[in-house]
């Protein structure tokens, strides 16, 4: 992987060292090489719940937000407009997506406040990538359904939360209150993009949170999407 866009200071550190020797990055690049050009225009119709997550995010003054699997940067840019006092870091395994993100960030004049780096969600360290060891908010938006070792990614993401911080997760639900035929068609179509909605997402959040954090969980749009939050304890007793 080469550099992304010399115009932007968004930190992009070359190939993401990945848990599988690079095959996930190559797979994602294959999916997104052309899709990235129409990604934001098309995904707004079916990656539902992302704006709900952004409203709920509410970082503290001067707070920091990490998005894992940030794609084109769409969420960080939208959240950046809503919370002009917060700073954002995003990681993604796809060079193609990061190229688009870097262009979008530069175009929005957000270089410096929104930074990106290539990394594998299952194994990364933001202190090395950005010089920021922990965040007030961590975001997984339609990412866990695409990551085979998604439980590891969840654990690594939660490990990057500051005490008192909160993780926000939105992804495909099980379509539990929608017609079965719709579910069948949607899941078959998603398979083509290597997307597997996680039926045990809620249990995984509860398990990853352990006794040290609280989980809230709710279906959105009749179960089309699932939304969860994991709030870590403040450390003050
Ligand atoms: C469906 S897109 C979601 C992008 C963005 N979060 C959004 O809500 O628009 C999933 C993103 O996860 C990234 N991704 C998949 N596997 C990953 C991994 N192991 N590590 C980091 N990013 C990964 C893909 O490259 C892609 O950009």
C-alpha cells in the first residue's frame, strides 16, 4: 500500500498488519475498490441507525472518538459537524476505503481533527498509530458483521475505552419483526459482501463488558438494525 493523499495530514501508515497476513485487507479492497465511489450515496438507504448512533454519541467537551472500520469517514465527518469540540481517529483495514476517507476529510477541511490509519480491528494499538492510548467514545458501525474474528475486535475496541467512556455499536439485526422472505433475501444479498449479521451480538456485548461495564441494547426499525451501548465505569467510587 502506498500513501493515500499527500494533501492530507490524516495519518495513514501504510499496510495494516493484519491477523490473517493481509487477506482481509485484500478482500475488503476487492469489495470496495469500485464501491467506495458510490458508497455514501447508496449506503444511506440501508445502513440504518448510523445517525441514531451519532445523536447518542454525545462526547464530552474536548473528548475523543475512535471509529473502528471507519470506511469513507462518513460517520466521523457527520459526528464532527455535530460535535465541533471533539476529535476523531478512525482505523480501517481497506486501503481503498481509507483513500476515499482521506479525500473526504481533506475536502471538509478536517485534516488534523479527524485522523485515520490502516489497521486490523482485531489487533491494533492507537497509542502507536495516533499517540492516543484511550478514547471517550468507541464506535463500531456496520463493522462487526464484516469481521470474522469480531469478538476479538470487540474486546480490542473496549480495551481502548477510557474509564467512564462508552462504546456505541450499530449493525444489522435479525429482522425479527419483518417478513421472513425479506430476511432471507437480505441475508443472501449481504453474503455477497461477506456480511454476516451477528445473531448473538447482545450476548457478545454482555460477555465483553463483564462486570465492569453496563450494556444497553435495542432493536431499531423492527429489528432491521440492532443498537447497543457499553458504558464503562468511571473508576470513581
Ligand atoms: C460496511 S463498512 C462500514 C463503514 C462505516 N463504519 C460506516 O458505518 O459507514 C465496513 C468497514 O469495515 C472495514 N473492515 C472490515 N474488516 C475489517 C478489519 N478486520 N479491520 C478493520 N476494518 C475492517 C471495511 O474495510 C469497511 O470499510
